[in-house]
C-alpha cells in the first residue's frame, strides 16, 4: 500500500474552506435572526444547526470540486 502525504498547503486550503462554510452558515443564522425578529440569544442556542448547515455546505462544495476535477481529468486525458 502506498503512503500518501498531505501537504501543509492542502491542509490550509481545506481549513480555510471549512471556515468559510462555517462563516456562511453563521451569516445565514444572523440573517434569519434579523429577518424574523427573534432574540439574539439564538445566535448561541442554535449553534448546533449552524454546524450542521456548515457541514452540508462543505459537502456540497466538495461534490462540486470533485465534479470539476473529474471533468478536468477527462479533458487532460482527451488531449
């Protein structure tokens, strides 16, 4: 079995992407608080939903990136 190495650059990119997904989910929560006029304590009490939403966003982005990589591999193979 071949050993694989994950470089620091890849780790930073994935952490940045995950943080961006969390920020997007957090901003959706802030928008919902403002839009529906709920108390600001929901920013902390609904953190579980924010984390779940950020994981869902990350998974969607991951699938999109996977599809793009597959298309790029097919384009390179066709040359």
